[in-house]
């Protein structure tokens, strides 16, 4: 899948390609993690700990999704 990076600063939403969302080889958990991570700025601290502070799933749920 060819990834096009088109993040516009300051907009209150994230766009995800339909190709990714419709891919049967990618789990629903992985799609959700991707959308969450893609919504963050490039310099955001992408660790299980930092994500668990903002997501319901907690450390174990995020680790299993990754």
C-alpha cells in the first residue's frame, strides 16, 4: 500500500485511507492503533505507556494490538 502523508496542521480530524480500512489482512485493533497514532504530531512520544494514558485498553491491550 502506498502511503501518502498529508497531515494538515491545526485541523481537528484525521483522514485514513479507505484502502487501509478495507484491507482484510489488517485487524480492527491495528486499524484503531494506526488511526490513533496517525492523529498525533510527529514528535509525540509513541510508547505503550504514553498511549495507555489516553486509551481505555491499557498497557496489556495496546501491547497485544501492536
